[in-house]
C-alpha cells in the first residue's frame, strides 16, 4: 500500500482561523495580482506572538489534568486492571469468565481489553501512580478538546464561559476508567466535523475506540445528525460525509483484534440485555439527586434557548438526539457535555473582545509556566494515596481470609462492587458471587442477586441453592437485618459498617 505524501495534520492547542458552518463570518481580504512589499510602518499594527487562545487552552488542560490525577475509586476500573494483568500474564484475552463461581466458564467478550492492557502495562512501569498520571493526561487532552470545540465563537468571553460551564460537571463525570477513551473519540469526531482536525485521524482513533469502549457507535450517530443538519441548513452536504467514511473505516479496522469482529457487535449485545441493566444506577435516567445532573439539564435548556435565537438544524439535531440519550441514561451525561460545547459556543450571543486579536510574546512564557505548574501539581498529587479504599471492606476481607472464610474455594456473597475489589486483589482466584459486569452474567444470576439484596420472598432459598458459605454485607441494610433475625445464620464478625455472617451450626 502506497504511503500517503500528506500525513494527517497534528492537533495543536494554538487556535487557528477556521470558518465553520456555525462560525461568525470573517470578511475576505482582496488578493492583489502583484502584492507590494510589506510596509514596515504597519508591522506594529498587526498582533504578534502567542495567541490568548493558547494560554486559555493550557489552563483548560491544567484543569483536566487535576481531574484525572484524582485517586482511583471507580469499582469497574478495578476489574479492568485485574483483567489487564491476566492478559499480560497469559498472553491472551479471556473468552470466558475467570472471576465468579456463579458464571465461571460462561462466555465473556472483553470489550475494553486494550484499555485493560494499557492499565496493567502502565502499572508495571509506574505503579498505580502511573495509571493516575495516564488518566491525568487523558483528561488534560479532553479538556483542551473542549476548548477547541468552542471555536464556533470568536468571542473570548463566550468561549471562556462555555469551556468553564462544561468542565465544572466534567469534574464529577470524568472518572478513571475506559470511558475516557470513548469521550476522546467523540471529541475527535466533533473536531473533524467542524473542520478543525484532519478526518484521516479517525482511522487510528476508531481502532482505539472500538477496542477500549463500547460507545463507538456515537461516532456514526453524531456525524449523521450533523450531516443531515447541514443539508437542511445549507442545502448541500458538508465535510461530515467525508468524515463518516473515515470514521466507518476506523471502526471496521477495529475488528482487527484478538477477538475479531465480535467487538463490533458488542453494542447490540448490550441492547439485548436491557433487563440486566435495570439494577445499575448509571444505566437508569438521572435521579436528580446530584447537582451535576441539574447542571447538565440546565446547559441543555440554555442550548434550546440559543436555538430559539438562531435556529440551526445542525445544532438542533445533535442536541435532540444526545439530549434524549442523556435523559434516559445517566451514563450519557458525559458525552452530552461534549456535544453541548460547540452548540453553546455558536448559539450564545457574541460579547467582548475577539480572541484572535490578542497576541503577546509574553503569552509564550505564561504557557510554559502553566506547564511547569502542571508538573508540580502532578508530583504533589502522586505523593498521596493512589486508591480510595474508604468504600471497600479492606480490613473485613483480610479478616475473612485469615479465618479461612474467603479462599479460592469459598462461596461468599458480597455486594457487586466488593466483587470488583476482590478481583483486583486476587485475580482469577477471586471467586466472587457477582461484580458489575452485568453484560456478561446470566440473567438468572442477576435475578438471584436482586432477590437477596431486596430480601424478596425466596431469598433464603437463593442462599441455599447457591451454596453460600459466608455473607459479607453492610450492617445497616435490609439483608443484614434479615440474616440477624434468621435462625439459619449467625454473626461471625462485626466491624462497622460491615458484618460477616456464616451458617448457624446444626442443633
């Protein structure tokens, strides 16, 4: 295959003058047949040096870095890390469940295998602190992309405000797990659609996206919505059609992996298991018990008001499509933020100074200084504890191991997130009842879990049928109360807020 003589242009922080479909018009300069030499007297009138956009982009990157450097706390990340270790140890991606006694040997499609390998590989080089640094770099790149996505406006105030209101909820929504790779893929597609990035980058990005996170169909969805919107606004197809071709090629190339085309069908597998996701909070509609949910809904309303002022199908269709996804599943709030960034920037009235008119040689020093500050913050942050274990029964699990109650042959019932913690501890010897991989477990296992945690009729029969040898559960819960009231179970260990139950001895 011939090598292209025009490699894709690199994505840079420096803002460039690009007139997109929603950008404010820029008057074109006349082209002289024989341009005259520049007048030295005019050199002082033109701004020189680094643009203000570069400095603000660096500030956004610093903000993202701080988000990503937070301690590791997501329970699903623990299983991703454990799986990466298994892949590196075995030299192969697991195809059956290695962790549970309820579904051991059942088929398992490891959608995020490449992210797991990255986590385990970085851990081998720099420990858990290295993974936090990786997350920091991913979030920094994502925050810079948010700044670039606001280029539909030339107003410094508008772009700064939109970037800030997007990054505030991102602080809570960008957690250290493979979702970050999916968000970066979506940001890249949006930049390509606004002609701020070469569409050929979507081929390698598509491969990474397919092999790290199951949200890659969003690439096709957003490009279709943007393309139809442009067609309705302008009567012709735009760069979205070319981008769609490159994105589709990148997704197809993603089938080149240890599991083959199965990864491309993974989103369809999720759709076929909607019943299993009913007990997972992030797959449910927002409950509006957290400020971040109100914040995102408020931004959607601002976007709607902006469309009333300047109606554009190219903004309305993505807002409606991804808004519906966010309102029906809380896990889609983070993608919604990225889609909102260019919409808000193009819809909010222009105010204040033109950002492209502000260039100073001193801004280069400011940008370098922000980079140094970022390094110092990383050094300080990595000096703290790497994993937030407050929510996990670390001491209680250690007690159970010492007492012989949790080994590779035990059958312990514990909350699903404790299953993730156990897998990071013991790998394929974790022997858990359940973790949060609901896409993998048979529905019978999930129904049994629901019956027990809700103490529905028949919960004792579930424990007997599953041959449960011990239960580790939160003390203040309906299940713990029911076990304490039962003659069939006794308290073996109590260490608030957790309690360990074992079967009561026979009379």
